[in-house]
C-alpha cells in the first residue's frame, strides 16, 4: 500500500473511531489543531490554484474534513459532559475568542453560524448549482468546437483527446460541487444543534451530578460548549469560504492574488477619486481628520505611481514596435521576387490546411498533379504550376482561386460533411444544410457521414470536400486556360513535335506565321473548349491557309473544320439523337451585313435593337434545351459562326456554337428551335 493511501485511510478511519472511543484532552488538542491547519491548507490552495481542476478532488476533501470535524465535535462533547474538561484548545477558544463571557461567546458563535450558513454557504450553493447546469448545457457545444478544431488541423489528435478529458473532468467537478455544498450547509446546522444540546446537557450534568448551582453550571459548561462550537465552526467557515472561492473563480487560469490586485488597482483615475473622497470626508465631516487624510494621500500616491508605470510601459512598447519596424525596413529584400505573378493560385483558410498537408493525410497536392495531367490529356495544353498557399485572412473553411493574381472564384466547404446533389430524378429528399455546388452553382445539401450511404442509395451524387475543391479548380482552369497559354508554351509545343515533323515546322514557322499568330489561333480554340492536342493537324491546316490569310479568326475557323471529328465527338454523342437550335437565315444575313473590316481584323457593328432581339431569342431557345436536360448547342453556317459566338459569349458562358462544316457526317441532329428576330 502506498504511503499516501495509508495516510488518507487513517484520516478517514480515525473519524469513525473518534465517534466510539473517548479521547484524552491532550490528544483532542492535537487533533483540533490538525483540523484547523488542514482547513487553512484547503483555503489557501483554493485561493491560489490557477485552475479549478487543480482542486478536482475538492468534493471528496469536503466530505472527509466534514466527517473528521463532526467526529471531533462528538468526542469533545463526551469530555465536556462527562468530566467538564475538553482540553486547552477548546477552553482557550471559549475564554479568549468568546471573551470569557457567556453572552459575548454566544453572540460571536451565532454570528459565525449566520455568516457561514446565510451568506457564504447559501451563495456558494446557488453558484455551484448554476455553474453545474450551464457547464452541462454547454458540453455538447464544446465537444463540437473540439471536433471542429481537430478537423481544421488547429489541434492534433492528442490535444483533442486531452481537451475532451479536461471537459469531462470539468463537467464532473461542477456536478459534484453542486452536491458537495450540501455538506457545508448540513455541517453548519449540525454545529448549531450540537451547541444547543451541549449547553442544555452540560447545565443538567453540572446541577445533578456535580452539585453546582445552576448559574455556575450554566456559565462553566456554556463557555466550554461555546469554545467547542467556535473551534469547530472556524475551520468549517474556512472550508466553506474555500468552496465559495472555487465555484466563483471567473478565470480558469489565473492567479487569484495577481488577478485581484490587477483588477482593483490598475486604473489611476479610480485611485485619484477614492483618495480625493477620503480627504474630503476627513475635512468636511467629524471623522478622524488624520486617519482619512493619510488614506487619501496613500490612494493618490498609488494612483500616480501606477500612472507613471503605464506611461513607461507604453513608451517601451512604442519603442519596441518602432525598432521592429526599423529592422524590417533595413532588412535587405529582393524586390524582384515581389513582381512575379503566379498564373494559378489556390489560397485557403487555415481549416483547409490538413487537406494539403500530406503528414495529416491530405491528398490535395496529389489531386493538383492529377488535374494538370487531366487537362493535358483533355485539351493538349500544359497547365502552369498551381501555387497552393494558406491565407489567414480567409475564413477557416474558405478558399479562393486566382488567375494571374486576380481572384476569379471562391468557395467554402464544411468539414466532416459531404455534398449531396440531386441529379434530377431523385424524389425523396434528405435533411441537411442547403448550399450551392461552387463549380456549376447547382443546388446541393451538406450531409453527415451517417447520411452518406442512404443518400447514395437514393441516387444522390455524393462528393467529399477535397473532390469539391479539385472539381472547382479544374473547371476554372478549363475556362481560363487560353489566358495562360504564352508564346513560350507554344514554342515548347512546337519543339515537342519538331523532330518528327521537321518539314511542317520549317515551312510554317516563321515563314508563314510567327509564334504570336499561332498562339492566337490556339487560344481561340481553347477559349471554346476545343482540344489542341492534335497539334500536327492544327499546324497542317495553318500551313495550308496561311498563304491566303493571316487573320487569326479566319484561320481558327479553318482549323475547327479540320478538327470536326474531335468537335463532333465532344459535343455530339455517337448513336444518339442530339437536340440543337438553328439560326434563322435572316439573322445570319443581318450579322454578315454588319461585319466591318479594319487593320486589326473584322468586327461586328450590329444595331443594338437587333442585338437585343437576338439575345432574347437565344435566351428562349436555350431555356427550352435546358428544360429538356440538353446542352445548349446552336448550329450556324460557317461564315457566321465566329461572329455569332462573339456576339453571344458575354451573355451565355456555356453556349456551344458550331457550324455545319464542323459536324461529322454520322452525327444525328434534331432541331427543336430557331433563333429569330
């Protein structure tokens, strides 16, 4: 058995033994002194503990000390009633603390009981009850906060476990304190009842068995009884005070002494007002002039000292901040690095860091690699390096996507949740948090892990947060890849095929077209989602038509016609009838009649009224296709296609405009409408 366990066991067992076996006065004195010292230890520990959980065993301590004190009270009662002697400690308390006067002793004892029972204990009991209730009510929210911090990577698994254990201990502590305060209340009541019984019993014993006059017996036994009550109630008062301190601690991690002094004596103007008031009371009232003048001067001097300390501290802080700023200014810095603009940036709040941190199981970096590979296979273009960085100015779960340093889109995810989207045929709804899918702005619902399986069974499309970010980033890159295609990228693409197609490259570059002109054609294709992976066919077409025209828009149309198999495969599924909208010949004539030529190329100068009518008609026809669940596709004549696309691209981002010459012969089309004016 451990030594500490043995000591605690003996302490508790002695309380039971003292209820049975009479004690000599000398031993009673030793134990009463021990009781007072233990009460002091408990009081000062409660006062200076920085955290309430440092006294987590306080409810048990309260029970043990109460039991020990009552057993001493019973033993002293036996000695008083049987022999009229209770030892030096009780006698001294009765004569010295009680003033060796029955009336004074009774009054002091009653005051102690009232202070403990009606003031300290009653307030502590109420505070403990309210604190326990609010602690238990707040527990689920605190648990969710811990889980949120864990999911965002703000804390580790070990820290989360430690915080959960601390939360449970705190809840159990305040719950126990709510019941433990009843011990103090019962102890005060028991002390009062025991004292009344002792006075009556002692008087009877003195008169009947010792033959004392009733007044002498009352005086002798009452003083001892009052001493016994005081020697037990003073430690009880200290324990009760310790209880009140623990349950009223406003700060869970604060030194009580420092906190008290700092909060009471840290504002100079308060001390000035108090000092002035004390001096005024001394001069203008019959109160002791000297005493109140001294107090007033002390408060004013203290306020002045504190004000000087505040000024010195502020100057030191200001100088320190200036030194830091000066050091930052003096620090040599490569300004050139600040001028670089990343083609693509993904910035995210600190909550998304775990998704990008491989040490925490995040796979966002791997997904970025897959995105670059996917775009290369799909569009035949090398995506620039994607810069990932955290940004503390964003919300924890927010992310933004930048193209060439400018934000083009943003989104927000919800950890520990999945995004469920209704494909359109699911009838049964599931509960969740309404939201919108960031890539296509479709209505969606955030659901929990427990709802995932049911949502998938019902037919919902369920995706996790990393997939949401990756899909959003992919769509943004697809929509802006043409902006990021530089001349150097074009040169690299040409170099990649130059060895196997030396004759083609020698004929085309730079004799017929320069790199910048080829870049414009490739950008036009990428702007409408046409892959440039078949670069050989594109360059062959440019070599064929460049001798007759160097207009990049016209060359783009010739190139699209050469890529009709790829275009048909992209927009018109095989073995399936595709619903499309055609263009009224009258509209085509209006468009071609409004084409103007300039040194920079051709442009459209269409009447605003006609433009509005065309756009409204396109809106109606696109709406029809969307209601049928079809992609909005408009078929035009080859000569009109690029001008019509240019006219509508600012109004309809996803509108596909193809010419008849760009459609493969085996494609089946069904016209469901016509754009008219």
